[in-house]
C-alpha cells in the first residue's frame, strides 16, 4: 500500500543554505525566553505555590467587581478571583493560612459563607507550602533529567556529535516553551510540566528520524558534501515530519479549543511544542551536525543522487 505523502518525493529544498538565518532566529528566541524568565519569572500555579483553591458556579453570570471586595474583607491575605470556563463559574485562590489544617478549613468555610446559597461549590483544594515546594523541585528535576537522558540515549545510539546536537535542540525546545509561559504569564502547574516532558519526547522522536536517515546516507554517499547530504536526508524524511506534525496538531487543537480552561495551558504548551520541535529537528539539530562533523564511513562511494537545490 502506498503511503500518503504531503510533500512530493521530488522536493529538493536547500535547508542548510538558510541555517545561519535559522541560527539567528533560534538565538534570538532563546535569549528572549531567558530574559523573560529572569525578569518576569513563571506564573506558578497552586501546585507550586501552595494555598487554597475554591471552584464555584452560580445560576447567573457572576459580577466579579462586586464579589472581590467581599472576599478581600475576609482577611485571608492575597486572594484572586477569575471566571472559569464561562461567566457563571469562578475560581477563588487564597494564600496558605497560618496555622494547622483547621485554619485552612475555617478559611474555606468563611468563603462559602460569603458565596451563600447562590453558588454551588464544586471543588476545594488545599496544598501546603512544603508539598508545593517539593512538587516544584521535583518537576524541574524531572524536566532536566529527561533532557539529559534523551541526549545520552542519542549519544549511544549514534555518535557523540548527534548526542550534543540532540541535547542543545531539546534544551532549546524546553526553554522556548517556558519562555512562552513566562512572556504571557500563563499559569505553570503540574499539567504543564507533563506537557514539557511530552514536548521533549516529541522533539527527540522527530530528531531521531532525521538522524537515522543522515547516518544511513553517511554510509551510502561517502563522497557527497556534508551540507548536501544533510539536505538530502531532511528532504527524504520531510513528508513523514510534516504528516506527523499535522496529525498530532489536529488532536492538540481539538483539546485547545474544546477541552475547556482546565486543559488550555496543557494544550497550548503542546501546540507550541509541536511547532518548535518540528522546526528545531530540521534547522537546529540537523544544522548543528554540519558544524560538528560526524564520522563518515570509509566505504567505496555510491552513485550520487541529484544535487539538492540551494546548497
């Protein structure tokens, strides 16, 4: 059965000719993300900051301007109110109260008293500062270890040059995603950490497919210039890369637009990660190999294919 091709097999795009422009864009994106993380930081969710969360729903649209001063008058410290999904549902967040578990329960009951019978309280959560700190540290550690172990895997499967390229590429994808959340101050919670780990896996999967074809062609075309060989390899796998990206994006966009506010940040991270992961597997990982000079097999030269345009 013939496989579906979104990109014609005769496509010959000179990706390596554009690598310096891609490197400039990649560097600017990374620097912007790091600056945003240093200046604004991440908008950490309740999972990482600790505190109280109350979700409630009313029969009619909620007037937040009227409700905010009533909640603030309870003296619970820093509080925030926002609509959740529609104008009838709200999320109330409050800082962790001084005292034991009873203090948190009393604070929730006081909020319930302000809401009254007009609201149906659907969910309450209490996360202590120690637990939230452990979740933050473990989440960041998990992300870092995932990136490093991915690079080690690629190193052993291919060569050290491929491992370094995969390490830089995966770090780029993760930093760019964190920068997106920092720039727009999207809530960063445990579900977003799961999305970041998923992005790292997706990115390396795309990268390994391209690396596999590059390694195969390194053994087959021992006399071909490396830039032309990398372009050839990318073009040969381009249809698979585009098809995988498009089908995955369709599923993620369905979550983004129809999954509701609970899944919005998770879906936004995945959508951005798919785009940046597809880009980086071509313009970062493959282009880095051109400067790292992987070892070529010492075999008799095979028949050379048509030269890729633009190289």
